[in-house]
C-alpha cells in the first residue's frame, strides 16, 4: 500500500493526484506537438472540474497559471498567456503597516474617535448637536454590547468630553436612548427570520 505521505508533493491539491500525474507525464513528453495536445487536454479537464468558475473573467488564464504551478514551472510549452515565474510566487508580500496607537476606550473603537474629530470641525448649530447625539447614542450602544452593563448618560458624557479633549460642548440636558431600549433593539435583530 502506498501512502500519500510517501508520494510526490502536490503543488495544487485541489486538482487531485490524477491531474498532478498527468502534468508530470506532460513534462516527460519530448515531441512538442504531442506535448501541446496533451497539455490542452489537461487544461480542458481542469476546466471541467470547476464549471462554476467559467463565468469568471480570465478563467483560462487562471488554468494556465495553475498548470505552470503544478509543473513547478518546468513545463516548456507555448502558452496563450504570459507564463508566471517561480519568483513571483516565492517572494513575500510587503508588510502592511498597522496603526499601533493605543485606543483609550477599546469598546468604542477608532471610528467613534474619528467621528468625534469630524464633529469638532463641524460648524455650530442644530446639525452639530444632532451629530453629537447620534455619536453618543452609538457610544452607549457599543458600551452595552461590550460591557453587558447598564450605562448612565454621565459615563457617556465624560467619555466624549475626554475623547474630544473638551472641545465638544455637550448639553447635559440631552436625553440619550434608554439602555433597555438599546438592549431590546439588539435582541430583536438577532432573532432568525423564518
């Protein structure tokens, strides 16, 4: 009995061992015309294995790229598309620069801080007050979702004051949504529809 651990490595296992063996046979064919016919037959088989992908643009191009990968880039055949190089697949992508600034209140997130910064720039008036109220209601909802506590409006007022560095003037008489209303609204959304 032959185990897969003892067999040759498969470069793209989703096509299976039989396709990998066909690609290996294609590499061994010395006559270029026979090799080309054999490779076209392999491409057709690979395409038939994934009929749902035929609607994707460059489907054939993707198959030819997969064939090159499966042959370990050793198959020398005239491809209708540019043949990828091994170096393209082995080079590591550039590291994504992440913002590592600490967040004061993680449960509010970065978006709330950005909204507060935009609200500071907003001209004074009713629209700004409405924007501040919407931000604070969202802060209250986030607080409840993460902390599972009932939150008072004073906690939200002090948090927005701290996050805005005192630049937002908050009307202490402003009424925010009730905690139980927010919790009830969230529970109602989670019920699966039949």
